[in-house]
């Protein structure tokens, strides 16, 4: 649901919070998630009515950037908590054109958005909350 691209990127360009072997960098335009093998997934808000509606429906108002930043982070953080890599991120970083496992990815998307909506209702900033639990990679 977020504009994402996979590919390789120099590891040293990503230096933010880490969940397992995934390093999440939150930028003022979106996110970059990187892995030790050099694969990387970029996320940025989509300039679409559907994306704006998703932001509104999940408590972000018109802040699609916050929706995107927390969404990409939560994919990694939630799955790390469950003890497994994110199926969505695994598909994006390894087979962005094939995207296997559509049903599992749909469940992950729904779970991530539900956590986001719950956090927004509680007034919790997911980036700040996750930063307290993630180690900082330097
Ligand atoms: Zn997603």
C-alpha cells in the first residue's frame, strides 16, 4: 500500500533503528529498510486519493508521510516481534516483480494497519515507541 522499490544500496547509507537484521532509516520523505546482504526497500507516500483515505481512516488526518513512515517501520517491527522476517519485505527485497504469497501479505498489511490505527487512537508515536526497543546501528 506504500510506494516501494527493492534493490541494492550501500549499507553505510542506512544507520537508524534495527529489528533483527533489518535496519530501518526514517527520513523526511519516507523510509529505507536495509539488510546485511545489501538489499534495500524504499517506502514513500503515494500521491493518490486511496492513500490519503487510508491515512484519514487510520487516524493520520492528511499526514500521509507519518502513515508511510510508521507503516514501513511497523512491517519490520511487528514481524520481528513475532520472530520472523516480514513476508511483505521479503517479497519486495527478493522478488519485487513476482510478489508471491499474496494472502499472507494481505494479512500482514491488515495487521500492520490495525496496529497503526490502535496506536493513533492511543496517541502513541510508533517511531518513538519503536526506537525505545530497537538497537541503534552505527
Ligand atoms: Zn504495507
